[in-house]
């Protein structure tokens, strides 16, 4: 028998992607800087260089790049456990919080299951959900650019497996209070995993959002999601983590791509935790700039909510958004536009922030 005798399909047949893949929207990353005079304020990166201790840790670890990293990330998980007051068995790590979120969706959702989240929120949410064959359930934000928890609770069905709460919300910056999340947890079934996505928690003012660890200790169906990409300045190394009940955390570790978090990323994350005081000083400076910019924008006549992230959000229709983005482009400033909703601008250095304020002032005139 020859190889050609195994052919049972027409010559024109070819491999095809799953419908769930071909129908996915592409994740749109923040535009990158193409020159030294460009202010890259579209990706919510830290404008600071990595902490010196993180750079030193990476430099040392680079000498062992010929070896695979610890796929269980034991040392990092143990250090996180000490930092958070939990056990290493309650922690799962992955390539950024978005990588851990993919582990969550993969681990809990079968085809046709529902995942509820606010919209607009983090753009990767619907992509990860649809890729798993689950159904994204988008609940519009309320008038104050925050989560409509009553509507989210009303959207729960017997197919709901996961609910995502982004606080502070990306891209609007609005947090969800502790009391509101606790009331929400009391209203939804305990077999639904409620993920509190806190990618920007370090930038939030104390008391503006939830005490997520307290909620986790009281409600076993809570999962906390955090990252080293933002305040810790390790966006290029890709390391995030979840805190969840031991059985859930173990499942997340099982669904992780082997060796997904590099040894360099693990060492840098540990060093960054050990240098938490320096990180907090940097965050304090960002908060001061955020408040300064918000005050000046309001004085110029712009309407905005009090952001608790390292960014500001301007609600804008298509016409205003296109006009703003064009003005920023001409000024050499990269911002993030969200089709039909608004514009997000990362808070950066005072000099870059002054450039942003000048564009807004000229546009408001």
C-alpha cells in the first residue's frame, strides 16, 4: 500500500482552525514607542526602570539560562506566601496575571459555560473565555464607570462558572468597595469562582477597594489575581500569581504550561518583593502625579472619575476620541483608544504628564 492510498479527502482540503479561534478578536496591545521623543503612555507600564535589586537578580540568574526554570516556582510561591500570610499551596504562578487567568478559565470552564465580567474591562477577558469554548457574558458598566454588581448577579445562570471583578477596573480606574463585593459574594452561589483581579492594587488608595485577602479567608470561592507587571516594573518578564483555595490552586498549577515563568522572572519577582519599600516610594510619586493631572484636567473642564490605577480615563464618543487621538499623535504621545468608549492615558514622568496636559488644554479651548 502506498502513501497516496491513505488520502481520503479532496486535494483542495487543508487544515483549518477551530471556529472559536477564527472568530476571536485580536488583543490590541498598547502602541510602542518608535523614537526618543515619543511618550509611550498606552500600555500602563511603569515608567521607572526595574528596581535595582531586580536587575541584580536577573544579572546573576542569567548565567544559568541553559537550565530549565523550576516549573513549580517553589521559592517564589514560598516568598509570596510569607508576604501575603497564606501557604504556598494556596498560590499558583503564571506568565503575568493574564497567563494565570487563562489557567483559571481552562481549569474551570467546559464548552458552553458562562463567564461574567463587566464591560468595558480588561480586553483579554472575552478572548480567553471564547478560546476555551465558554461564553463571555458582558455586563455594561454603571453610570460612574464602575461594576454594576446587581446586574452581574442577575446574569448568573446554572451555566455560570466564573465571575471576574477587576478592581481598580481597567481601563476606567474605578475600584469596587469591600462592602459591595462582600454583599455580592453573599448573593451568588458558592460554587462559582469569583476572581478579584487586582493588577493595579498597589496604586489604589487605602480603603478605596476591597481587603481581598480578608474576603478570600471568609469566602472559599474567592480567587485573588495579581501581577508583577505594573507597580513592580516587570512587564517584560511576565510573572503573575493567584491566591486560591488549595484544591483550586493545585488545579491551576496543573493547567499551567510547563516552564512558563522563567528563572529570571522568578528571581526578579522575589527581589522585587524584598525591595517593597522602594516600590512603594515609586507608587507614591505616581499617585501624586495622578492627583495633579486629574485636578488640572477637571479645571480645564474635562469630566473624569477618580482613578485608582496608574492611568486616567476620559469617556469619549467616536468623534471626540478620534480628535483626541489625532491630537496626541501629532504631539508624539501614544495613548490607548477604546473603540466607541474612550481614551486611557498612563501616568508617567512629570515631563510626560505635562505634555499630556498641554494637549488636553489645547483641545479643550
